[in-house]
C-alpha cells in the first residue's frame, strides 16, 4: 500500500529484492554514513565538519526529494534532487554502497530523480562531481548526461553535467510516480501509476559512449 505524507505519496518499488523509497527521519544516520564513507573511499581521510549538510538531510533538502534504496533492509544507495530555479533541478549527494555498484541501483535512483524533475516542470537537470572520479563520470555519461564544463572547485577540478528534461504537464508540481506493492496470495504484485505525458530525453556530449 502506498502511504501519504505531507500530501505526497511515498514511493516503494519492489524489484529483485530492492526497495526504492522516499527518505524518512529514521534513515538519517545510515544515509549520512553511506555518503561520508563514499567520500572517504575516494579521498581517504575526510573532514566531516566540511559536510554539515548531511547532518540533517530532511532540513537541508526540505524543498527537494531524497530517495533511499534498500536490499534486505540494508541501505545500499541514496540520492537527492533539489530545484534550483524554475527551469533547473540539481542532483546532489548520490552514493551507492560498494556491494551494490554495477547492479543497476544507481541508474534506478538517477532515473527516478530525473523523472521527479520532470514533474516539477524542470527543463534541465544538472550535477557535478570531482574530475578525478573517473568511474563516476563514466556512470553519469552512461545514464545520458552530457559533460558541459570543468571548473576549479574548492577541492580541485569539478566536472559538470546536464540532461535535458521534457516537463510533464500532467504531473505538474506533483512529486512522484506511485508504485504500490500488494500481496495476491503468496505472490507479490505491483500497481504502477505511470506518468502520462512528457518524460525524459537526453543528449550526449562530446566523447560520450554510444
């Protein structure tokens, strides 16, 4: 059964044992730890005081949407999308546990976050990552993002990406597709309400794989 929270349905997808749903307060410490551990894996020792936004996900990204992915109640992925202006949304704080990489979890998170931007009538989704994080850059390109710029950031060079989004007028300002698992005897089935109009389109940048 889908749940209602602050007027918006809570997403739940049951697929290959993986549950994709909206962030809840009980997820705070696990999400924080997953994000910081991912940064530490890449950078080595990190100063957690420089990442205070993850100390209270619900408050920091109150105007956005944060998803979590679980497998057998273990948190294996997270990502957040925020609306920067009328036409642009940004994906931030994407992280997937090492054990779940190359399983499709990251792509599922990105697809749902981009879909959310469409329901907000955004026309572009942007994101950035460290230019030295080559496997992450390859992942976003494989998801359909185009590299738009490399800029000097606080901790070195950052690579910026963009994806064009066709706003979804039917779901204007609504937050998500509802996927409600229900039990039919011993079999678990799903009821899916699809987005009717619009959708997501992407463009490839120079050097992107085909």
